[in-house]
C-alpha cells in the first residue's frame, strides 16, 4: 500500500472537499434523482457562463437553473427532516365548507 494516504478523522474546522458532479449521462444511470439534478445544475450553469451561449437561450436556462436549485433544496430539506420541509411535503386534507 505504498503511496496511499491513510484514512483519518476530519476535524471540526476542516472543510470536506465536495466531489465533482457526475456527467448528466452517468447521473441518469445511477437512478438517484438528486444526483441527476446536481449534474443538470452544473451543466446548465456552465452553459450560462459560456460567452458563446446565444442570448435568446439565457432566460430559459436561468429559469430552469432556479427551478433545479429549488428542487435540490426541497430534497435536502426533506432528507434533513426539518419542520418546513415536512409541512411542504404533507398533502392537503379534505375540507368541507359549512
């Protein structure tokens, strides 16, 4: 095992490096919706930053980027189990006006 760095516990003050998002094709193959959304977000952000992207496409790309970010946020809040995420995921009950 020469040349490999041994594993260690990450300290409280250390930042954990996030892995690079998968390509959209690879993420679609994983079956993980969040991973697919993260890959789409990265791909669309790259297109928005590209100076060769036609101006006519920027509005649609920006809108979709915001929608994807909101979906990722929803998935994250639901997995954390916070009250707002739980309330948003709760279906409406039947209500009868009297």
